[in-house]
């Protein structure tokens, strides 16, 4: 049968309508669909980094994998920045604005685990991705690539960057990268972290300073000539005693922890060397600085009283996070647009089995499908993103990559980070970040508002890295 004229014109009209609706497809849908189309490729990257499980500053294969994926996508990659072989910056585009996506990829020692809901190390004693940084780096990379694809398609001016930031767990690479000026021209930094719920964050956390206090005394026979000796261990004990007395007289949200890393070789030798490793924290760097000076005074007093000498090496220091409410609201809107994590029957069974291994999990099962209101309560932990946040308007949020109730740094977290539940949370994070990136490029007013809040929150503040001129501690995990 030959189609008549009316049928043909109806068909032509349908084609036109379909075209128009495709064009009307908004930027957000484009980036969400773009990331979804590469789900398998991104899952492969995240699971490969999960298997590498490289610890801080040793992330040679993990950083190389991300670098190569970004180079394949058209980014120019600057490797080994800030004197750190596994740190890098991948950049695409020209001019302003400059939007940064921040990614991590280090694992934790001793937390190896199979992706199963009972404790079963993949390799006993080996490192594992118990903080989900395999997902963290991959999602931030996926967002950077999606925004780059969109910038390219729209022929827009602007720069999108991915910051490859190693050794978040103790090595604090971001602090060295900030010190090297790598974030200087960034307009907004977007970060996220794996978690057991989906929520933007208005919360700050704890600034921290850490150092090794080394005491030097005089060795002698502990029975035959104790009067000829001066014990370095006595000095460590005297210092710890004074700091423990001090706990009553510091603001109660402060934290002070120490270990003794060297206390002598044998009880019948007066130790001529002893060392204590301290970490102190407070929500406010200025307050912490005052507490820290009192800790140093305790160390000096301990040396004086025991006839020993003391030297101190600052190991690290990071600022508390400076939150940005405007950016948190943007993230929250975009989280809602993408929607929470939905488990299959198999994943729900995994989640139920995993929750049986936890002591009173805080979040109920099912909450992974919801978007919670932005977090406002202080997080009692520290991150090197803090230093970024005092230099550039920064936002961080979490998605449910872990079964509700799971704590970071546990075998349960490693298990989730290596299977489909982790990947689902990662995809939600990637899409949310990409949407926020597109929003920032589309309307410069967003950047102005985030900047205004940033300026107001940090008024009168001058950034000074706590680490001074210290070199990155590249061997801290060796
Ligand atoms: Zn961690
Ligand atoms: Zn982490």
C-alpha cells in the first residue's frame, strides 16, 4: 500500500516533534545520561582500584589508571605535582570559571576483605578500601569527564579540572597541593565522600595538629649505676601525665591522643631515647593552636624535670572544614534530582546479613533510598580537604555507598566498596557532582553567591599551612 499525503505529513510532524524534544532535553539530563552510559566502564575502574588497594603515597597503579582514563577523555594531565609522585591535576578547557572535582584513591592498612557479608579478608593483613576512596576518585573523575563532554558539546568557555589527591588517610597530600598553589585559580571545589546516607553537608569538623616528641637522655646500667643515667622514657611519661591533667582544662570538644612509639630497649638499661606521637584536635584552628602550645610546654617541662632534651617534629596539620551553605543547598537539590539508592533483592539480602554483624546500626535499612536534609552537626574527624576549603569555596556531601549503619574504616565498608552497592552510591555521587558543575558553568551568579558566603565566613583570616616548609612524608606508610 502506498502511503497517502496525509500519512506522510503526520509522519514528518512526528519526526520534527521528536527532534525538538531531543533538543529540549536539558543539560542535566544530558550529563546524567552520559554518566549512566559509561556505568560499566566506571564500575570497572572503581573495582580495579579496590583490588589494587594501595596505601597513602604508594598509589602508583591507582593514580596511573585514573590519569590514563582522563587523558583518553581529552584532559591534559600534569603528573607528580607538589613533589608527590602519585598526585596529579587533569585539566580541560580554557579560561574562567575554573571548577575542580577532587578525588582520592588511597586504601587503609590491614582492612582487606572479600565483597561478602561476613568477615573474610581477601588477603589477611593486607590493605583494603575501607573508606571507599576507590569510589571517591572514580566518581569525581566521572563527573569531571561528564562536565567536559557537556562543555565541549555546548562550545562553552571555562575550565574543568580533576585533582588527584593521594594519601588522605594520614599523609594529607591536599595540604601540600594547596601550599604549592595548585588551587589558586579555582572558583569552586566539589568533593564527596562515601557514607551510609545521602546528604549534603553544612557541617564542619576538627582541625588537627600532629607531631613526634623525641626525648634524649643518658643510658646507664639500671641497677648498677642508675644515678649516672637520665631516662628519656621518664620524660615521655612526665609529658603524658601533664597532658592528661590538661584534658580537664581544654574545651570539651577537643581531642588529644598519643602513642609511645619508642620506650627503650630493655628494662635494665636506662633508655637514652624515647618518643611519643601526639595528635590534638579542636573545631577551631586558633583554639587548637593555643592547646598545642600548652602540649609543647608540657614536653619542654618534662625534659627540664628529667634532665633530658627534647626535639619536636611536626608530622601534619590540617584545618577544619569551612562549610558553604549555598553550595550545600545546590548539592542537596541535585541529590534529590538524581534520587537515592535502590537495592535489588540480592543486595537487600546482602545488606540484611551485613547489618547482623553491626552493633546497633544508627541508620535504618531503607534510608539508602532517601535524601536526608543537609548535615549540620560537627563531624568529629579531620580531613585534608579542610585546607582546600579555607582557600576556595568548597562543598562535600555523602552518598549511601555503604549499607546503612556501616562505619568507615571497617571490613563491612571494604565489602560494600567492592560490590554493586558501592557502585550504586558512586554513580549517584558522580551524577550529583556533574549536575552541580553544570549549574555553576551555566549561571555565574551561583559562583558569586558561593564566593560571597566564603568571604564572609573567613573574613579576617589569613591562611598559613601548619606543616610549614616540611616535605611530604612520602614514606609514612612504608
Ligand atoms: Zn578514612
Ligand atoms: Zn575517607
